[in-house]
C-alpha cells in the first residue's frame, strides 16, 4: 500500500525542490541595491506616518471572528440541503435545532454590541 504513495511523495519533493530552488537562486543571483526609498515601509502607496504601528480596535477582531464562525457554520447547510429528501423529518428537526443555536448566538453578539461600530 505504501508504494501507491511513492508518486505523490516524488511530486511533493519535486515541487518543494523547485520552489526552494527558485527562491535560493534568485536570492543568490538577483541584484542587491538597497536604497533609502526601498527600505521604507510601503502601505498601499501612501506615505506612512512615523508611528507606523497602530493597533486595530478590538471591535474589528470581534466582527471578524463572528463572521468566520457564522460563515463556517453556513457551510454545514449545503450537505444537508443535498441530502434533504433522504434525511426526512429527522434531518429537518436537527437542522432547525442547529439554526436555532446559530440564531441564539447571533442574538447574543447583537445584544453584547459586537455588531455596533462607532
């Protein structure tokens, strides 16, 4: 059974060698002409203020995490929709419980003010 994975291993090694090889060759053979302009921080084509580090507001992270959680949970609806007829009433009840739990989570983050942006 291990011999079935040998071509995959060879392909993986070739891909890794190609990637690492091209990076190594370009770093060895590429021109190195650092200037003051090249060493500056580049931020979307805009000149950066001297204090370049400004932390993001916590609200940004809360909204991002809520989006990821609900986005991943929506992915579970697709297999259910495909097998809806085969699951029958049991599948419908289970999905209603699942959606109810999602709605409770949504109501909780709404009540906590996570979705409010000032």
